């Protein structure tokens, strides 16, 4: 995994939960892990990874991901063994 993606993982696991992780960094991490991402209606984004489908809302008007979405992504990655080094 590239250092950029490793930094994103570290930020996802930081405490307290960060509310300023750009969504594009999380999407880039998903792609690096082998995800297929497709746009759905509105701001919804479908992520197919780990043989599962998750739907997230792309944040707007600000590019930063909210704390609830960060916690959800972190829990999903943790469930599948993606941890900071």
C-alpha cells in the first residue's frame, strides 16, 4: 500500500474521530484495496469491496467526510483486517 493510503488509514483510526478527511482520499484508498466504485443517484456512491457492497454519501458542499461516515469506514476496514502499521 502506498504511503498516501497508509496515512489515510492512520487518520481513519485516529482518536478522537476525525471530521476533516477528504472523501477523495477515502475513495482512493478503496480503489487501492481493489474496490469497484460506481456513482448512484444523487451523491450516493456504491463501493464493492471484500465481496460486499456499501453505499456512502459523497459529502457536499464541503469535501470533508463527517465523523459518522469515518467511523463506518473504519469499522468496515477493521472487520477485514485493514489496520494502520
